[in-house]
C-alpha cells in the first residue's frame, strides 16, 4: 500500500473492498443455513453443519466488521485507492472472511471460554480502531488543523493505535474459529502491519510533517501503548 498525498473518492474501489468482505461472509452463511443449494450442487461446496451459536457469532462479527469498515472507507478515509490495490485487497478480504466463517461454521463445539475471550478482544479492538479514526477525522475537519499532524486522543498512546486495535480484533476473530490456521493468518496480518505498513507510513509522515513527526516519534510508543 503506497501512502501518497493523492485524494480521491475512489467510490468503486471502496465498494469493491466492501463486496469482498460481504461475499466472504454471505457464501458461508448460505452454506450454514442450508439454503445454499446452488453453491453445493453447482460449485461443489459443502454444507456447514457446525454449532449454530458459533455460526451466528462469526457471521455477526463479520457483518459488524463490514459495517465499521464501510464507515471508515466512505467517511473517514480520503486517500486514493488504485485499481490494482483495490482488487488485490478485495480478494484477500474475501479469502480471509471465507476462511474464518467456514472454519467457525464447521465446528460442533459449543461456545466456551476461548470464544468469550475472543469476543472480548474482537469488540475491544473494534472500539479502539473506530474511536481513534473518528477522533482523528473530527480533529482534521477543523480548518485550523489543516496541514498539521494529529497526535491527540488515542493516538497519544500509540502512533499507530488503529493498527493495534485491528491486531487485537483479528486475534479475537481467529479465536472464535478454533482453528490454528486462522490464528496464523491473523499473525501474518499483524506482521504485515509491523514490518511493512507502519514503516511505509512512518516514511510518508516524516516526509510530510518533518520536525513535527520527529517530535511525535520521540515521545510516543510506535505500536503497543506503554510497551513498544
């Protein structure tokens, strides 16, 4: 993902990203419900006969993610999204949510302590990300703050608090699936944040804000509040 000072609505790309999440959730939901005859007969997909409460929980979490993601994309997010980036990320979203939903939808185990912990992490991470993005959005709407770096709200505890929130959320989501492969996917996403996305964003912010960014860097943890 390239961080540039290019702004554009990118409506079609944002819709494509949202569709990736929706389809990755909707197809497994049909397979869970027993109403996916077309999918089972023509695409040779199997019906998911797991615990109904776990299935409902995972689909609900996925739809909450879609709702939050859509708000972020269409309200808070102003950067231009290119066709290649939008298409690739949409495909990755589809694959991830399809994997998570089919994994959770296949388990017969009832909801237990691991799931409760997963729900807590999922909701906590979602709230952190959403609140942080809203605080920054509201601050930037003030004309007096034009051209300045946002360092307040939750961002004073971590330079990339939104990535931290997403990391907690993905771990929580993986825990609900009861599958190590989903946990592995979440860890890969977090490593992508730490070793690719954050360094690229830091470079962009350093070039854009100069000394203001360097001062922010000296006094603020990079990723995990109070730790790192």
